[in-house]
C-alpha cells in the first residue's frame, strides 16, 4: 500500500531535504521516525529537493508498507516522535502508481525580503537595506511568462534533461515591512527561485534594466543572471496533485 505524507518543516537546522552522507537532512529524520514506529525499514520519496536552510509550509513524501495502521494515530505518534521543527499534517492512501514528485501538477514558493531591520525576523527573511523599485521588479517578473527555458537561473552542475518550466504565477507585493515574492510553476530547477529573486533585486536596485532580463534568459548563462539570495527566506508553500490519486480519505 502506498501512502502520502503531508508535512511542514523549518529548514534552518537541516542540510536540505535529501539524505546526505555526512549531514543531517529532513528526509533522514522522518525515515528514522517512520521506520521506528512501523517497526520496519521504511524509505520515503519527497516531492522535491529543498536546499540547505530552505523551509516548507507544505511538502509531500510517499512511502510503501503492507502494515495496517490508523492514519490519524500514526500522525499523532510521528509528531510526538519528531523534533519541533518538523510537523506531520496528514497521511492518506493513494493509488499504487502515485508519485509525490512526478504527479505534482504545480509547486509554489514564497521569498520574504525585510525592508526594515527586524530583530524578530532576521532568521526568516532577507534584510535588504537599499531602496527597491517594486514597480520595475514586477515589470521584470512579467517577462518570465514569455519564456520556457530557464537555464540561466539553474545551477550549472545538474543532471536535468530539460530546463523548461511553465511559470503560472509570479509577482511581488508588500506585506507591512516586508516585500514578498510568490511564484508558481509546474516544476523548478535547482536554485531557480533564489536566482530569479537575486536578478529581480538587481532590477530593483537599478543595476540592470527591465529589458536586460530578456537578454539574461536568452543567454542561458548562469553567470549573466543575478546572485543567489540566502536560503533562509525561501519557503515551499504549496504542492498540488490531482484528486484522482487518492483512494482513502480518513
């Protein structure tokens, strides 16, 4: 039987989602807890790979087991077993071929920029002291809808077969003393969101023009795009699946 786990985590203490040979990861911690509670070695597969320090408001992973259990009870036990920075929200049965990574219809991210020094958010948002032209940043962001190939925003050392992504939503908006960037796409490349944000900050600072973004994307060169902003202000906020993958709703 295959199950999906819906969870959230604060990534500050972890070296990303994926298991690492010499560093602690979110996947490793959950696998150990799940294996202990089910009394069998249980591997999980995540919907994606968040980098070191990146957070997830909503993440999914799947696992297989022939053992019977009450999903609500297992959620309770996992939350009691796991550290305070990882929370299980639900567990539900899915069709055997369902896959958290390949069946995801879309993913959404949030990036938080603090416009004023704030002692309570320095671990959760990226503080930018300089004035940012939000109107220009939004104009530059709209250019993303004109393209599919985003190689310029991807890490160079990656094994993907294509750099094509379908960006469905992207915008900047003010939220009190913070500037938030939201973006939704069918898939994301490694480091893509952080590179886009760094590029748009350069637009907002006047270091490059709005029209320069066209040339950056066409170049397919990571060196042409902006810097990679810090990971601690990035959040995976939503992963969407077709309802047809579910077989149990308890």
